[in-house]
C-alpha cells in the first residue's frame, strides 16, 4: 500500500517503525508516536519544505497509512495561539491532498497559558478539526500518542 500524497520532504515513507519521534532544534518539546500495531507510517517536514513560503506553517505531518489518520504537529515555546495559526494554515494548504485521512492537530509547548485555551482562534481550530473527524490536543514538554 502506497501512502505518499507528496513526492518530496519525507523523512521516511511507508515504514513500520515502532516509535517515531518529532523534535525541533533548539526546542525542549517532543512528540512521540508509539506505533504498537506496526502500521505503515510516512513522516513529512512541513516547515521549510512542503510549505516553503514565509507564512505560518507547522513543523511535521505524520500519516498513519492503515488507519488513514494524519497528524499535523507543531513544537513550540509558549505561544499557543501562534501554534494554532500554524496548524490551521498548514491544513488549509495540504487538506486537498489528504481527503482520505482524518485530520488530527497536535501542539507541544514548553508551557501552556490557560487563558489561551478560551481564545476564539483555539476554539475555532478545535471545532474545525472535530469536523474533519479528528481531535486537537496540546501538551506541555512531551506528548505521547499511541495507535
């Protein structure tokens, strides 16, 4: 089964890795995906590769090819609203290539300001992702996702 909607910018394609880690240089945040089912996964670099313009974009896109789930991942300092903008715009640009996939949003921050969680931008993205059969999650320092 091929799972490569984009022909460039992938760190790996169609691999059955047990653990996938997403980190950013100079950041203390990490996203770890535990692939217990050993499903075929494809991981893309979005920032500076799939989307190379100066606009907002998130860091990674991870696809679970068997479960048809896509994970838009942003690793950030403490600016939750900027992370929301980055994921939202990345979805805008890449969604047409992912019509078979549910859309998940994952934000890993060094710290979360609870006031930001009531912001209309955050709530709007949360609703948008829910309508795309996914869920928006955020976590401090490290997020672990298990399939």
